[in-house]
């Protein structure tokens, strides 16, 4: 019985953490754990094929200092992105081949081009 109570308690705490981290007014930079979905226009090209969606979504997941951008619509994800603080509480990506991403509590803009392809996003939440 104690084991079941412990499991349920841990589950409730985890759900509460996710609910708090998903607040639309919360910026990804404000905590070590963040999950938020941004919606808008997204696209990807590998140089041959183009995938785009004017009603797309990008789920941003932050764990510690590392961000993952989970694109919908069959677009490959961008993983392992680091940020530094810019003007107006905007965070701008840094690192070889991953520059061109800015994210706030309310908007996500992506223009990343590297040897794997080119991603774009103009999204809000």
C-alpha cells in the first residue's frame, strides 16, 4: 500500500511540474525544465524536397541548458541547442550550425541552415 501511495504521489508531482512549466506566460529561460508548443508557419528543405505547413507546430523542450525543437509535419527535430540572453528578454541560439533561433514566452522564430538542411518557423503561443 505504501508503494502505491508513493507512486501516485510522484505521478501527481510530475503532472503538476509539467502544468507549471507549460504556462503560456512562462519563458523557457525561467527554469531548468520547460515544455511549450508554438504554432504557426514552419518549413524544412534538405536541398531537394520542401516540407512546409502554415498551420504547423513546434514543441520546445528544455532540460538544463539544452533545448530540443520537435517539429511536426514530418520535419526533422533540432536537438542540443544552447542559448544566450539577448535584448528584450529574448534568447538567441549559439553554436556551430544552430544559430538563427530566438525564443520568448510568446514567440519562436527559426532560420537555421546547415549541412543537414534549412529549417524555418514563425510561431507563437
